C-alpha cells in the first residue's frame, strides 16, 4: 500500500498523518494459541491467548433463577400462590422479612432489625 500523508487541523492543533497502512492492516495471529480460547490483550496491548474458553463462563440460563424482587405484601398470608418463578422475592411488611419462592415453597431470607444502643467497643467486638 502506498504511503499517504495528510495534514489535519483539529481544535487549532495541526497533526501530520503520515501512514494510513495501520488502519487497514490485519491483526497478527497469536502464536501458540489454544484452539477455542478467547483472545485477550496483555499489558502492552498485544494480542494474546486468554486461557479461557466459553465453557469457563456462566450461561444466561445458569443464572436466570437469581433472586428477583417482585414487591411487598402486608402479611405472609398475602404472598402469591400462582404465577411464580423460582427466585421471586417479596417483602412482608408485618414481619420485615423477605421471602423467596423456591419453586415449591416460600423461604425466609432474613429480616430487618433495629439496634437501640451500641458502643464503639461493641462494634469492634462484632467486627473482628
């Protein structure tokens, strides 16, 4: 490819672009790459083998049943019993608990609590 030179001015700064071959060049292949691995860039920006395959990562279907907040209800008895998906979570206002649907039953995830008084030394003991 022929060498192309061009003067470009941008925001009152002049640039001399001397070689347009870089923008059309193809990336080199990674030497000693393992078939099926993803490519990566090293700290110098060079193409390298990542050492990871697609099977090293979770698929969307593998994480689709994560907890999904659906809303609040007044009492445990008000939790829905139809049109549920495993991972649906509701807050029950009367007991302050969050409940997750397991696919067959409601499972209490934990609730809220209040601390009326605590000293710094109490906190230090808890957070060791």
